[in-house]
C-alpha cells in the first residue's frame, strides 16, 4: 500500500497510507488530526470548492502517484551548478526531496541564525510555539495534507536583532523515478528587531514523470523584525507546484513577498496568507507571472488586518500567452478592530493571445469604518496609442509590441532590491516573452 | 516632396477629411490653422498612418512613393515624422533605449549597420545641445511623469535625432511657456534646410513669428478653405475664424 492505484481514490487510500508510513515518523503528533481535517474539508478539492473553481487538480492525484517517504539521492556540486539556479553573494541551503544537504550548503553564522532540518527541530521552543499554528491553516486542504504527510524541511530562526548580511538562497531540488507527491515543510522565525532575506528556487533533477510539490512554509516576523521572501518559481516542466505560504506579523514588523512565476511547469498554485496580528505593520506583495502554452498559474492571496494602523500593499501583474490560463484572487479582510488600516491591491493582466484566459477577483471584506482601501484589476492588450507612438518613430510592429510587454513586466521587476535576483528574473522574462 | 490629392478620410463611418489638396516642396514651411475640430490632427494622423482612420478617396505621394500604402513604421523610416499633439506616456520603456531602437531600425531599413554606442552618445549630446534638451529626462521612462511642455520638447528632440525629411508638428506650441517656445522654435529653425520641409499645425500666430512659414492654410470642416502667405495668419489672429465661416457658407453648393 504505497501508491494510489487506479481503482481507489486518493482520499480513500490516504488513511491507510498515513498510519502505515508516517504516524510513527518524527516528533509531530498532529498528523492524524491533520488528516481528519483534510478529509473534513472534502479531501482533494474539486472545482466545486470556491477557491479551486478555475483550478482543477483532481487528475494530479490519480494513476499510481507515489506517496511514500521519498528517498534522498546523492546530489553532487556539479549537478547543483548545472541547474543554473545558484546566485552569487548569498548564503545557500540546498534541499533534496525536502532534506537539507549540508555538503552543498553555505550556512550563515550560527551566532545569527539557527538552521536545522525540521525533522531534528522538535525540541526547539520556537517550533513548539509556532509550528502548524498559523491562523487560517485549518482552511487549507493542502496544508492539512502536508501536515499529515511531510517528512522534512527547514527550520530557520534568526536571533533577536541579528541583521543577516547576505540573503539566504534556498534551493529545493526534487528527484524521483516516477509520479510522486512531495510534501516539504518549513518554519521560519525572524525574532525581534532582526532582518532576513530569503530567495527560494526550485528544480527537478532528471524527473522521469510529473511530480506534485505540495509545499508549506510558515513564517513569523516578530516585533520590529524585517523579512523579505523572494520566490523564484523557475523550475522545469515536470513540476506541478502547490505552494502555501503562511505569514504572521507582529507589531512594527515589515514583510515583503515577491512571487515570480516564470516557469515551464504546467501548473502552479500559490496561496499566500498574511496575518497582521499586531499594530503598525507594513507589508508588500509583488507578483509577476508569465503563462504560455497550456499553463495554469493561480495566485490566491489573503491579508488579515486584525489590528489598527497596519498597511498592506499588493501589486500582481501577469502576461498571458497562447492557450494559458491565469487566476488571481486577492482577499483583504479588515477586522473590526483594524481602524486606520491602509490596504491597496492591484492586479494587471496583459492578455496577448485570443485563446488565453484570466480570472481575476479582488475580494474585500471590511468591518472597520476608518480605513483606506483600494483595489483594481485590469485585463487588456498593449495600448494601441503606445503602439502607434513607437511605430510612428520607425520601430516595427513586432518589436514595438515586445518593448511594451517588457515594459509592463519590468515595472514590477524594478521593485526587486537584490541585483542578482532582478537580473535573473529579467533575463527569464525576456526569454519567455521572446519565445 | 508631399502631394496630397483630394484626400477623404473617415473614422467609424464619420467623414472627417473631405477632399484635402496640398503640395509641399523641399525647403518649405507650411502652417495649418483652423478652429478646433476642423480636422487638423486627423490630417496629421492619416499622414502618419494611424489605423483607426479609413482613407475613402484620394492619394498621397511622398517622395515619389504611395504613402498610403505604407505601414506607420515604414513611413517613419522613409522620413516622415509626426510630433504629436498629445505624446503618449510609456512607463517601463526608457527614453534612451527607445531612441536607440528607433534610430537603429531606421538605419537597418536603409541598409546601414547599427550605430556604435559611442557614436550614438555623441549624436545624443550634440542634439541635446542643439535643442537645449534636459539630459536628465533621457534616462527616465518615455514621457512618464513629464510635464506637458517636457513631453512636447521630448517629441521635438526625437525629431532632431531622427532627422526626418518631412516633419508634421501638431500644436507643439500649446503647453510651452514663452521661453520654451523660443527655444523650440530656434531648434526647429536650425534643423531647417533646403532638403527638408515642415507642416506646422497651430492656433497661434505667435509661433509663426519664430518659425516663419512660406504658406498658411486654413482647414475648416475637413477641407482647406483658404491659403495664403504669412499675412493670412495675422489676419486670422485679428478677426478669428467667423468671417471665414460666413464666406464658406456662401460658397457651399446648395444641396
Ligand atoms: N476616434 C474618433 N472617433 C470619432 N470622431 C473623431 C475621432 N477622432 C476625431 N474625431 C472627430 O474628428 C473631428 C476632427 O478632429 P481633430 O482632427 O482632432 O480636429 P483638430 O485637430 O482640428 O482640432 C472632430 O469632430 C472630432 O470629434
Ligand atoms: Mg488637434
């Protein structure tokens, strides 16, 4: 009983799998409860589930999908280098199938940051306090599934006031001989007054079949701390990505999220949930996606303004080509106590093929009266006036369109503060847009 | 250089240009005046190739070729330039990259290799000096956040860079203060030669004191209803357009 076979549904097969494979694994005793919550939510969501209306994942969980604890093959430095993901001027953590590989990693000073495998972090007070505790985690089918099935991941804790000088690049590598579900799990705690930047990249290593990466990262940004998270979703075509990012912000903290989806993966679903638990926080969310071929790229974000005087600012942009589909759903909840909230949201889409589709929905629920909220979404082609202006200067139509699409993209990439990241993203964007 | 014959054009089925005739020779400056909505910008747009206009009748010959047969970019590469009444803001496209692309696409059309970086910068500098154009604007996004006057001056600066044979300037003077007007006019005068020509669309005689036209035409209701020399501009300034409208009504054939 290690795989989901053709005749038994994933939901039905799961309880036996969990008890046989995972229940005795590690320090976490919440697997059974997570499994029950997953099943109570209905198991794998179908298009009848509101948040999965346009995003059909059911077929991914059929046909001999392996769900056992994954093996961890040996990966060499040369193989790592060959992924092209390694960025200069960073600390580096390399994970293979969710397991940290110290021989490929370059750790930041232990005086500033504690880093360990999550499987070995059970006795850490921060794990006790925060692991699997994020508000809204109970609503997420896939976060529950992850809690039931995860085997390992990262625990990162930045000491109070530590200013980690270089960004930490986390490279997630996945290797499997056949269709497989991975459930990597991470916890990041940035303590009072500390500052951390992480850059996440992922790639498959010679994958023979499609794998599903169901990843969960919980982050806690303590009082006055600053945390920037870059997700560079640039991996190859055999990855199907379901990604949960759950962030809690304490008083006067700053959190920045950059999610760039420039990938050959046929499927990416991002869930970003941010909970503003205390006053005077600041949050920025930037997203950029290019979908081509038959790709589906889905970004669901939510921000809970729970306390007064917090500011959140969200800008997501996408370019939809060929027969691709984009989904954007941005929820902003302003709770009753969250007076003087500033919340801004913007989603702009450039649809440059008649066969491409975008579903975009801002969702604001405001229960406080003294707030400033704005949202907007646009779906369009390149501006005809701009196109004519460029052509009237002698620039050919194709080149003019290309310039305008890049301009649309680079408006977002310009927000990136790490030069190497910006360069990589802009190169990839150019490459996809020129294809 | 430019020979417009009986040009008719429509937008969304509405006739806007109703039989324009105009001949421009190398070295000449023509001014086109006329009340709002008479079709001046439409004429400029049709000449530059804006696709929302449908030419329903007539012909335009530009340097011996059929202008109406060319795409907007080919018209530009053949030496036509339009300084827009409302230059467009294009965030994310840097002014300097845009100019380099334009210059090199025009060169490629004429079988010339791309300009070397150094040569391009030298040209940029000399034209900036010629047009007294603020170099700080070069590194910004194309027209983004520029004031009205800065946009107009940027268009005229582009004109200096691209060295067109025929430049059409659509109300370049509106939005310019008196000093900017003087600077832009001086720049245009320096660009004038026996080989190129200008069509200057304006409401005001003031600009024509700086850039002295050889001919002045009045466009009204889609037609050139009166042509003359620079004195006509003075007369229009003095009397407005109403006297013309009356004259024209008398001339309209009885339906
Ligand atoms: N896109 C359009 N659709 C419909 N009518 C238009 C359009 N553009 C211009 N027009 C009309 O054409 C006429 C001439 O406009 P325009 O050429 O801008 O005049 P001018 O530049 O002389 O002020 C006006 O009546 C204007 O309303
Ligand atoms: Mg006009």
